[in-house]
């Protein structure tokens, strides 16, 4: 299982269940959840504890990054370990009187690095705060230097995805006896390769491109046609001799995205990458999409099964389809099926004593062997529902997203210290989950429902592509899109008078063709805007006030 110490307290759950059935909000019967007074609306459904409500999600995101910046001690032990923050070498922490105490179970580097990068680059786009990109770049640099397989291995230049707690050199999670030296999860290594490529787009530094190409080349060399027993790549392999230890996995969208991005950029062995990408696509569509066996055991579980279910794998596929619809010609019919799959398997199927819903919010479990309700899985579900609402117009999905995101905001204190599973006692809070996967889902929700971003402020809400050189002012937003066919979602506190790409004005279009934009009035002087760019370019959005200046 993904968490070490678990103690279920029956009376605690009884209190929660009673509160869920008969929620009250008055001075005599106030309800508290995770040390926050529960706030309910006139439907007796949950809203965020953070005020004002119009900035609740915005403040939640700032709280989590502020915790990383200001509240994380360095690692215990001798140098060099003690020179780095705890999240470099430990999977999780426990709250020790307001101070994070390392959980010494393991280190899930292959989950942490991709999720932290995604959260950092989206927060940077949203705020213009490049400091978070410095945090993740340093972390990526350390990982490349201390967690890459040697050239003599059967899988050379490939990322380690796990290691033992406290290890400063990453060589695999062996301390629990579940895995052997040099054993890794191929899916998470592919996601790290995608991160390396994205870091190259952000920085222009060639070492990140080289690292990404190494990953893609090894994937292409080892791809084969999958079937119900063996996926396109083994789920786990031992890198030194190439021996597979778990033949079936389903979390391949990160590998697909890495290969697809390199193909579109015409970088590397494009034909080999196309062959491997298409094998991944065919496997995803022919097997897990039809069977529902979205197998992935997370990086500390020794799953060896072709019928195991993990919400992570299904959720990654769902979110990928919104940005990469070419992966699945039937994406508009498959996405609501995938959301229902999550509800059937990880909302309404629960651990003993745990609720499925709380005050109108669906809350979500993790995987077959660990179905306890988690903040980051609930945020994932909310992101999927929000984005499907934006496509379908079905208001029920908007409400599902809203209630689940509101529940997630109760999963940390005002300093940003996360409590990952507040309906289960004794579960540690994982750095990857709480400070990577969970907050990055809010940007998907912003893209779908820009009304949830704070009013009278300028923000880039979401983009699949990597943005850099971001500049905000009261009447102008500027940024560089690093790849073609990108789409950016923004909320603006001014009406854009002109939008240019590389100095050339682009028109408004309801069809959102390349090099056009859509505009929607939100009220009180605010606008939602969606921009689609044909090629890498510098984008500038200016207000009428600037246009009319002499």
C-alpha cells in the first residue's frame, strides 16, 4: 500500500457520517472538519472555508506554495543530505506540532518530479512568480545527476523512479523487500522524460533535451505490440539486465505525450518515435479503455496484475484526452465513461467506515489495495468534471467539480500544511500528492470555469503548452508560447483591444482556428479569453486604454 501507518477510529467516522446526513450550521451545532468550521450554502452543500469565496481557490494555491517556500526544514542527517529540503529524499511527512517530520518509508521520485514540475509551471503562468521554477529546476538537476542509469545498462540513460528514504543517490526502493536494486516503473520514467523535455522548452538548455531524448529512445527501442497480458512496455523492469518484473500496466499517457511532442517538433528519431507512440495509442484504446483495467500500483506497491485498478491511470488518460484528442477518436463518448468509472470504483466503493460523499462532495480513493479517500484524487476528479462541463455544458458536472474542490480546500491549514486524507487517521501527507498532483488540478478547473478565478485580476489560467517570459501589468499581459498549436486560457480585468502574435494582430473567431481568439464577458469589467497559436510565438494582450494612448 502507498501509506505506512493506518489507524481507523470508528467513533471519528461515526461523527462524520452523522454530520453528513444531517448537516447543520448554527451557533449551537457547528460542524468542524479537519479543524475548520464547515461552511454550507443554502442547499446544505459544502463551500470553501477560505474567505472571500471568490478567491478561495486562488488562496489555496498560494497557501500550498508558501508552505514549500517557508515551512519545509532541511533533511535530517549528515551532509550532503542535510543541505537539501526534506522533499528531496522522503516521500511524505507527518505533522509534528506544526513542523513536517519525514516519513521514512521510501522516496517516490518518479511521481514527485513530474507533478511538481506541472504545478510549478502552471503557478508560474498564473502568477508570473518564476521563483517556483527555480525550486523545481534545482530538483530536476539533482535528479538527473543522481538518479539516471549508467550507459552500460540494458535500459541506459533512464530515470530511477524510486529510492530508499534518505538516499542521496537514487538506485531503487529496496528497503522493504518489495523491489530489487535498479528496478523501476516504466510509466513514471516516461513521465519524467516528458518533464525533461518541458524543462528544455522553458529554459532552452540542451542537457534537458538530451535527457528527454534518452528516455524517448529507450522507450522506442523497447516498445512492442501489447495484449491483455502484456502492455506496450512492461510496467516494471530491472534496468541493468532489462528483465521485466511486471508485464502489464496501463498508465502510458505520459510516454505517449513525450513521444508525440518530439514527433511534432521533429526532434530525434521521428519514425521510431511514431511507431512507439502508435503502439501505445493502440494498446490504450484496445485494452484499458475497453476492459477498465487501468493498472498502476503507484511507486511503492509491488503489483503484478492485469486486472488491478488505479484511479491515477484512468485519471491521467481522462485529462490527457482534453489536450490530446487525437489519442482517441471517441474521446467525447469515452470521457464521461471514464468519469463514471471513477465514481463506481473509487467514490461509491469505500474503505470500511469511510463516506462516499460529504456535504454534497464526491470524495475519491486511490487504488484497489488503498481505497482511502485522498485530497489529490478528489482534486483529479474535480478537474475532469470541470473540463467535461466545459465541453458538454452539463451543469451537473460543474456542481460535482465545485463541491469536490471545496472539500479539498479543507485539506490544509492556513499556512498550507496539507492533510492528505482527513477522513482517515494515521496516513502521512505525500509531497507528490499534496504539493504536485492536488494543486495542479485547480488550473484545469479554472480553464473550464474562469468564474472560479479571482475577479478583477489578470491571470493565465491554464495551458497545456509551456509558457515563459511572462509579464503582467494592469492593462497588458505578455508571454511566450514555446510550441505550436497551443491553447491558453485567461481571465482578464480589462477588455482586450488587440491581441498580437509576434507583433501581428489576430482576429476573434468563434471557431478558435489557429491564430485566433475567443472572448466572453464575465461581468463587472472582467473577461474570459481563449487564444490559439499556430506556432511558437510572443503573445501580447493589450487593453483599449493602451491602444488609445498617444
